[in-house]
C-alpha cells in the first residue's frame, strides 16, 4: 500500500478489475462456497503461468496477507450485515 493507504495508487487497473469480478459474482445465484472455489480455481489457473519461484512468491504473499484479509473482512461484515445472508461455511 502507498502512504495514502490506497492500494489503487500502485495498481490503477486493479479497481476496474475488482469491479468486474464483483459484478460477475453479484449476477450469479451461487452460494459463497461456490464463489470461493471459483476464485481459487481462477487464481490457480493464472498461477500456472508463472515460473515455480513466482508461484511460491504469490502463495507466500497470499499467506502473509491472510491476517489483513480477515481483519478487513470483519470490518466489512460489520458495515454490510446483509453479506452474512449468504453464509454457508461451518
């Protein structure tokens, strides 16, 4: 993240890509289990195009970012309680 805290400053196409992904997901009747499996499949597919070292780096970065993702998810859940309507994990 940049000093301003906006990750879009470093990756200007990121916001547009995220929006397209959100729109695709919002236009489906899939439950969250299926959505997460699909996202993992897409990530795996694109990781296959990387060299082994880069794949490991992407996986390390994802693992490192999981605590931040959980913190952000908790914050979003509080701001958007309607999201829990689609919860199926247990």
